[in-house]
C-alpha cells in the first residue's frame, strides 16, 4: 500500500512523498525496509530520538508530532502521533473489527475473568474467539505472552487481522484506562462494551477518581459515533460509577444493565455458594433461569452477569450461554486453587486493590474457615494512596495478615511496607519482606480447616525489581511450600 493512499484513507493530509509501505512499527529496533515508523512521545523517552535508527534500518517514512533537524526522509507531521497510528493501523490491516463480534471490557476489577467467560461462551456456540488481555493473548488458536493488558494499536490491529484471516469470528478483550487515554483502541468498533466497576487504582497515572472515570467513559462515548456497528453498553448498575455512566450514555446508545437491584435488566438473586461453585437465579428479559458456575464469590456473579448480557447482545441465545457458564474455565491467578491433599486450602488471586482484596477475603470468610491467613503486598511505582487501605482490609478481614513484597520495582520494599503499616491497628499481622519466605510462613502456620490466600500477583510469573525481573510464580512456590511442609494431616 502506498503512503498517500494510506494517509488519505485515514483522514491525514498526504505530503509529496509516496513510498510503498509494507509494514508498520513504533519500535525502531523492529524497523525494516518499507516500514512506516511512528515516533511516539513518551513519559521516559521521545520516539523522535530513535528516528535515525529506524531510517537506518530501512524505514520508508516517519510519522511524528514535530520535525527534527537534518531529516532527509519522508516525514508526516500530525497533531497526535498515537491517534494517527491507530487510524493508519486500522486502515493498513483492513479494519478487521468490522468482520468480528467484538466485546471490550473495562473497569477496575473483573476484566480478565469476564473476558475469559465471554470467550468461553463464544467458543461454545461456534463463534471461534480470540482473547486479548492481562494474562495472555490467544490469536488464531495460539497462546502468546501479554505485554500489555491492551496492546498498542499496531499490535492490536495485527492480532485482530490474524483472528479474522484464520477463520475467527469474535474477540473478547480487556480495555485498560491507559489504552483509552493513549488511543490504542481508537477507531475500533465494538458490538458490546462492558463496564464492570470502578474503585481506587492507577491514581499514580490518572491522579483523581474523576479523571480515572473519564478515561473509562471514553470507550462508551465512542460507541455513540460508530459507523459500522450499533454497539451496546453493558453496565453494572449496582456500582455508583456505573450508574453515573448510565446517566451519561443511556440516551445516546442502547444500554443493558446488570446487578442485584430490582431495576437491573440482568438481575441475580438467591445466590448460594461454597468453595466449589456458585448458583443463583437470573431474571432477564421477563424470564427466570438457574445459573450454575464453578467460579466462586459475589464478584464472579457480576462477571457472569456481564458475560451473559454481552454475549446475548452479540446474538448468542441466552440458554446456550447459561449452559456454557456451567463449565466455565479456571482463570489463571483468579481465586486459583493450589492443588493439595492437605487438610487446609490455599488460593492465589490477583487482587491488588483494597476493593478486590476485600471481595476475595469476604468470599473466603463465607466458607467458615478455622482461620483465614492472607499474604499480600503493594507494587512499587504505583498508586501509593491505596497501600494503607489494602493493609487495613487485609488485617481486618483475615485472622492473620502477612505483609510482604509485591513487585517493588524502583522502590525500597521496606519503604512500601512502612506505608502499608499506616493502615494497621497493630493487632494481627506480620511483616516479611521476602515474598517466598512470607508464603512459606503462611503455609507453615496453616492447620486443619484453615484457608491461605496469597494475593496481589495472581498469574504473574516474575517479580520485578529496579534492575531486574526474576522468575516468581505464587502458585508454584505455594505448591512447593505445601510439599515441603512437615507434620499435619493429609
């Protein structure tokens, strides 16, 4: 495709140069002959610093927000390089979203599980589905490591094209607030967009809850101006920010609500659960259904409701979706049970906000354990305001809270724990900086009828420090600790 055609179709004024473009990239290390390179502004570095490297590797042209001295290459100047990259990427790959049933999920908690559920429903009815999210990407039946919850627009459009070109009919994807602000899904059209909830997180980036909400709202505002699809919003009406979103968008686009309140269009009631699954009554579209799922926790009831509502708006018959939910898969790192023959149980969960930790601990508390022991920390270089909040929740809802490291990144782990301790009452906690030692301590203390929760990292396979990432898998480490534990009954 030549540059002039690509720019005109993307609504960007073309210049005089018109080279053939055979690929797109935003990483100069991946530039090759015929590539269109996007010099993106960044918090730590500016893409214009790498233009020379991209050109040296064969880039045919460059898109940037401003010119740099000494350029002797075709340069396309734009007001917003990320927005231009999204528009051009969609055009280059032939707008693959138009040929797929696309469900986007945003919110603080529940995105990953809901995406897995939507994919599972789609696959069960023959809508062969891709998955894009925090844990991994599934493209053309192939699992790939996830570099971002929502990839950059070039990578996203390429994956959507692969899903389409290999016979896929749908995609379930998480849409992060960062991705929305950074135009990663700009121009993509969704059949359904889900809002799960909003609680405090990422304020290191968004600064205020209002700003955080506005970022999430971008996904739904875009539904109103879609040209090829009549997208539907699927919103948790029990959440106060969900209700705020409904008030804003319900007159612009069709909005389907879910929750426990009497006005919810997909309403759950008579919820019953144990450590092996959940069942509840569903009222939807004037009919009643019994829903069973192996997932546990009230929060997972909301995830199931969202997935059922979204899949129905995409054309899946509700009864078939409910049948699929009955054998929903275990989502890695989301209340994942660590295999064991011991007389106590151990779970690993990704909960890394005070609200998520509260939900998981309350769910496990309802199982009436002899004792509930939790191990958790807070990530470095992230929202510091939530640290004492998480510590308070962990101590107040568990019989013993063991504070430890999460991903310290550039921060001193001891300093993070000191900030967490501000939320404690000095009643029932221990502090062990080394995460593996903390997990082993919890397992060693566990006795008959106890439940151990290891929270914060979930599916992650590494631990991140200032200068390195080291292999670290909570599930594997907990399993070894259980195996090494001496004494006690099996």
